[in-house]
C-alpha cells in the first residue's frame, strides 16, 4: 500500500516538474480561463453527501442562531410578563418536599 502511494507521489512530482520546465513553451488560447473554470464547475461539489442528515446539516446549523435568539427572547418575555407568580413556585416546592430534596442533590 505504501509503495503504491509512493509511486503515485513520485509520478506526480515528475509530471509537475516537467510542466514547470515547459511552461514557457505552452500556448494557451484566449478562453483558457473560461474552459478551466467550466471544467472545475463540472467536477461537482467536494461536499457531496449521500445521507439525508448530511444534506440538511448546513440548514440546521444556519437555524441554530435563530433558535438561540428565540430562546433568549422567550426567557425575557417570561420574566417580564410574570406568567407564574413567586407564590406559585414556592407552593409547588413546598407541597412535595421529596422533589425539592432530589433537586438539592444535583446542586
């Protein structure tokens, strides 16, 4: 396996050396940039995915900042609107002290 990689590496190095030495002799047409870019575009994306999760990963990561902003806005709205009074929260913890003691273990 290593010998195959080494052989490919040597051949690539030789090809690049020959191309570098003969760069003055090379003739290019007027549209060479257009042809090269067309060929590059025809090769396709490097990130071609075959799974559905891979296809939607980019969109999910674009929605993460929006979701964080919405969570922050909802948190501010709940604290400002006072939907649940302090009395209700204290009453909830005092009615069932077993839940409160379990929560104290995680602190």
